[in-house]
C-alpha cells in the first residue's frame, strides 16, 4: 500500500500516523519517554532518547505497512532548547517548553518597552517557555555551557541534523522562539541583542515545505527508508490546526493533552495586550492563539493526590469521568483555578498557583474532580474569549488531543464555551497535519486535503451553558483577586 507518514515529536511521546491517498489513517504507533526535574522549575529531557523513539516509530511503521512511505512529514513540540557541540552532540539535557527557570527574566522583560517591541516583532509572548528567555538565563547562570555551545537548537533541529548532517530550522518552529522576525522572515536583531548571540549560533532558516532525501551514513544504518523524501514541516500547534481542518476563518482548534491551546488561522500575525501568539504555518497562513499550562496534567495530579493513585491507567480515568458525570454542572458552587503548573495565556504568570473557591461541607471527591475539569475548560474559554476580541467571532471548534477520548470532557467543554465541537478524527492531529503538509510539499497533491465529515459533533446544552456563564464570570475574577496574595 502506498501511504504518507506524519510524525509528531511531542513532549511525552513521538507518534507516527500513516495515511492512505484518500487521506484516511491506516496505521499508527507511539513511543514514550520521560521528563525529569532535578530542581524546582526545571523540565528536561534526554534528546538521545527522543531520537531513538523517532527511529523506532519509523521502523515500526515500515514493518507494519510492509513498505516505506512515499514521503515523511515532521511536526514537533515548541520552545525546546538544546546546547550542542560542533559534532551535534548535546552538551546538556534539553530544556522543554515547561522549563520555568527563566520566569523572573521573562517577568522583567515583559514590563519593558524593549520586551514588548520584541513580542510585537516576533509574535512570541515574553514568557519562561520562550527560547529567548531560556537563552538569557543560560548566559547569566551557566556561562560556561553558553560559551561552549556551538549552536542552540530545538528537538526537531537535533533530529534533522542526525538525519542529514545539516542545521536547518523551519519558519514555524523558528517563529515560536521569540528570536524570529515575522515580517522579514529572518532572525530579529533586537532579540539577538537581548540574548547577546550571533545568528551563526542558530540554524539556517527554511520554509516549512523544505525537503531533503538521502540520509547521512549513520542514519541510513538505522532506517529502511534511505531514499524517502523528508519534509521539515512545522510546529505541533500549527499542524494541529491543519490536521483538524481548522484553517478557515471563524473555526478554532482546541487541543488538550498534558497542556492545552486555543488557535485560529489568520492571513496576518496579530499582537495585542493579552500577548496571544502568532506562529507560521506556511507562506500564506499564520496560526494565532494562546496556550494554557494545565490540561491533562491536572487530572494526573487529581488522581495521585486526591484519589491516592500512585500510578493510573485507563480504568482509573474511566472511573474518574463516571464520577464527574454524577455531579451537577457547576459543582454546587465549587470553582477551581487550575494553575498547578503556573499559567500562560492570558495571565502569563509562571508563579501562579491553583486554588479551590467556595469549598463547603457538602463537597466531596466528585465535586473536586468536576471542579478541576470545569476549571481547565474555563481556562480555555478565557483564551477563546480573548482571541475573539482580536480575531473575530468563532462559530465552531475543531478538537484534538488526548481529551477527545472522553465524551464527558468534550461535552463539558462544549457547554462551557457554548459552541459546537467537531471531532474530525481520533488520531493525532499534529501528525496528520505533518502528513498533509508533506504530501503538498512533495507535489503529490496541489493543495492541502479538504475537510472530511466529522467523526462526531458535540452540541452544547443551552441550560447547562447558562449555568457555566455564571461560573465563568466568577472564575474570571479569581486570578486578579488572588495574584498579589500568592
């Protein structure tokens, strides 16, 4: 069978999805790896473990499908930083998007005119997630490592170098760094000056359709796909919009995995006081939106610390959602601010913390669980409402990510937002988006695949939405009231 392979190099795993030439998923595989935190605020991974997961995904799919794909497209998580030597070897663990050690630097820069000028030029919010802030932290706190690094690269660049012995970064991943100028499509001089870095220590910029074939000698020894073209692709967020067919005006994409995001397509970048992001998908399309730190990670905390599950599996989540379903909408007045991991949009406060408001004697485990889930949905709705102020009315939300396997969670999100949710497919939207981009870049189709009929449509319940409008009004006041007390 002839097929296209999209690969998403995510924070918790690498996933590969095979599509036939009707653009239907025909196979997938997934390889997981760990994140570790040796000190508060640190979030690190071993790039070699991610490379091996990438290799295993490709080889597993080739074995499953019985042949090599026609083309391979890449997606990756954003905001990672790896210091490498001249041979491409990592000098230290990779800093992930969640690494918060540069929070103080971000807070100080965000309060300056110079910081806002960089944000307006680059489209990347000034936050600890940004490689801009991470690199400043490295220069100020680990100068020996900073000076020793031949280049600073992301996880996709690390893998691309292993594949082809060249340092290339696509415009999409570059536009998530806080160093890339959206107008000139080059490195931004003010951002480089803030880091005190020469552009030679960054990779060469290329479009998201940049294609290579002919693997390096070392890579060729690991794969059965030696002459297959690889398309460099884009970031996972941008490709989730493409993969879930959310590239039309008025259609938003919401992804919830460990974290979450709300995104819309635009023909031009946007900047505003709420610091929504603007990242590049291709030459004609920007993806604008806001990320939240707290998605599935809050449910993991809930199962471990409220329900006493040191390790949790599918059955534990099934039981949790059954319990949540038994509690009335609004959790009988209990509201959760789910900022257990700090928060990004729209508050941009890495030191924000979670809280329960309105706790009373009648509240039990089920109320806490439902309030947590409602809090995550309120947080996403707050980004959605902010985004509508600058991007126009949103009439439809296309959803993707791990949460789509829970009907309870999807219905709750529809009821909170008051908008219909369309589930286009249950497979990884970023990997599918990578396949879509690759098949177009390889001239196997003149345009991106057209939308398909959704697998499921979730319609909001009007009465429940009215309950949540009141809850959301209270939720929106909690962070401003509490931020100076934490």
